[in-house]
């Protein structure tokens, strides 16, 4: 049956909606001649095209999240929306990490049979993955061996190997604020003890927390010595070093870091209703970076299984390069703050707790 006024020729079909004929014509190899490649090479192409489709989706999710957060005041009802974007990215990265197992059905000899056809192409040239890294906030100076994707892609564009539309999009993304940028600005506005952006209030909270860390540290020292896990002379420097590291983190050069203080406040008082979604947001960012690291790790192990320690097709050190990318950390503060948390009953209750929808007398 057809809708009123709809002809059989005009009816939308599953294949038309997904443009399946176009999509399924893209696995015939570089020369585009049907049935000219082996099932092994087609498998290699399908896996990597699937990656690129998912990368496209991750980019869409991240740009939506950044747009919602790149404002002077983020509405509370927008935070769950951002969380949903980031949680989808996490699940996609987990899916992609498991997808490397499909690649492992390709034996080293199967791969070597067509590896030369790849020429000097390299996974580093995945401009979508490089765009994802930029959208998250990975800086050029953080990259290994000065491998700046913008420099490389500009070279490809100049050689006619990258379209102007792709280059324009890369330039647009490189000039955008990253997720890390907008997150830091948002954290700097965290209402600490019911007040937002007041450096004196922030400093008071930080000093109070450091004092709690010191008191708790004394208890730890006493306990460790009592159970025979070291002398005070050996244990105390470790505890005091951790407190000094926390001070340097929260008060760099003696000045209070507003975003770090805000982050510590959210993590310290996770039970406050008003902080529940901000806490969920922070967890979703950490979870996403962890999922991306899992993706990178599985990639490296798959490549090592396939080609050993052979040089990469693009001239990189291959597995050694991929292993070094596991050291990339973008949201460093979100990970670091966990080192200085103190158990809830060892820190004082927040001032103006009613501001956060919490009534201590209930």
C-alpha cells in the first residue's frame, strides 16, 4: 500500500534512505574495478571505512557538546544533553576497540599480500581522527615527534591529495574552542560555598581542604608506623610530598586556580543535589577519554600482532609510535584531582548547603 498521492516510484525505500548502492560500491579498492581485490583486502577496507563512519558521528556529538557549553552561562537542563553526547562517544570508542578483533582474523601473510598497495598511506592521515583529537583539546605541542596533523594535511592539500572542503573544515575545527577549553571555563564558574567566581571564597575552600589533607595525613602516618609498614622518617616525606603536590595543583604560583578548585568542590561534595549532573558530566568526560585510550591500546596490539615491530606504511615507527600515543592525556586535571580527595567525613560540610538543595537537618 502507498500513502495517498504517493506513486510506487516515489516511495522511500530502505536502500534509498541509506544510499546503499552508493555505499556498497566503495569497497572495490582504489581502482574501483569490481571483484579486483581479494576478500582479505576488502575486509581491511570495510573495517577502516566503518571506523571513519563512526568517527564522523563522534565529531558530530562533540561539536554539539562544545556548542552547548561555549556560552557564558550553561543552563542546568543542558548538562544532561551534553552528558548524553559524551556517553554516546564513549560507547562508540568501546565498539571501535572491540572492532580491532575483526582485523585480527587477517593473518600477517594475508595482510602482506596486499600491503604494498597501501603505498605511503598511513592511519595518521585519518583527518577525522585528528579532528576528534583537536575537538577534545589535544595540542600540537603535546604530539609525539612533532607530528602536527595540520602541517601534514596542508602539505597533502597543496599536493592535490586533500580536497579544499576537507582542509576548510580542518581549519575551522583547529580554530574552535575545544571541549577541554569550554570545560575549564565552566568549572571556573563553579559555585563554591554558594558563591561563584570569588577568589577569596575559593582560596578559603582550598586552604580548608589542604588542612583536612594534612590532618588525615597525620592519621595515615600514625597508622602506618603502628602496623609496621615503615618508620615515620620514611612515611612522612611521602605524605607531605602529596600534600605539597596538591597545594601546587590548586594554588599554582600561589594563585588559586578557579577551575581546579571548582572541580575539587564538585568531586568532594558529590552528594549535593545541585552537583549531581556536574559530577555526572565530569565522570562522562573521564569515561570517554578512558574509552579512547582503550581504542588506542587495542589498535597498537592488533598492529603488533599483524606486522610486529615493522616500520609503518607512512614511515612512522609503527607499533612504537602507537604505544607512545597511549601517553596522550587531554583532561589531565580531571584525573589528577582524584589523587587529593579526602574521605567525606574527614572534610567539613560546605557553607550555604541549602543553596545546593541539601538540608542537613532532615
